[in-house]
């Protein structure tokens, strides 16, 4: 696969957002460019075109932007993990820590059936708290997590490594080491 490191030049860094001390990597410019958006979706989907993935799970909210088209491209179902109070049916919940606070996630109890092969997709892996919580929800429903994918890995925050320590395969398109 052709390197996608050039995407870093198009990712905006917003200092002290959403709180002081956090330098936010804004990838919305990549979504706005039709060529970059296609490359991102194709690169995330390519390894799974013939893999038999049952469900692609996207994390609220920017994760939906990449997970849904990946699910479409690989002919899989799409499931959402959302912030509390956004899903209408019965849910399971998980609390977790972010790099700038605490949060909760929910998922429908019937989104994933036992033994289904699942690909978890988000926009960014930072400290790993969101992805680890999402994996816990998928595993509680007895889904088999094939891989955790993201557009960006903020490797200097250690999230991808924490996921690997929990025996999850991780694949990101670009990585920031500092």
C-alpha cells in the first residue's frame, strides 16, 4: 500500500482544544477532500474485502464517518457505539477515561451476535480509553474483534500499545510519535 504519511500535512493541529494542554488533530479537512476521503476509506477497507467481517463498529461521532463507508465497502453490517442516551433500544454501558476527562459509551445489546467477526473503527487512537471501552462492549456481546483501526495513532500517548497489550490487532493509517 502506498504510504499515507502525506496526509499529515493536511491535518490541522488546534492547540489547547477542547481544553488547555490538549493539541487536537483535526482530520475534518481529510473528509472534505474527496480524493483523501476515498484513500482513507479504501486503505481501511482493503485488508478486509475478502475476510468475512460480519460487523464494522464505529465510535461516536467521527468514527461513524469512516466506519460506515468501510462497512459498505466490505459488505458488512454497521453498528454504533454512542454516548449515553442516544440509542433507543436496550443497551450495555461502559465508563472510561479520556486524555482530558471521563466519559461513558453505550451499545445496543442486540447489535452483535455471539461469534460475529467485528472490525472496530475510529478516527483517532490517543490514550486508548475509548477503543478499550468499545472493545469491552463488543466482547461482552461475545463478538470476535479482528482488528482495531483508525486514521490516526497518537503513538506518543500509548493507546495503540495498550490495545496490543490486551491482545488486539491495531492498524492505523498515520502515526504521530511526538
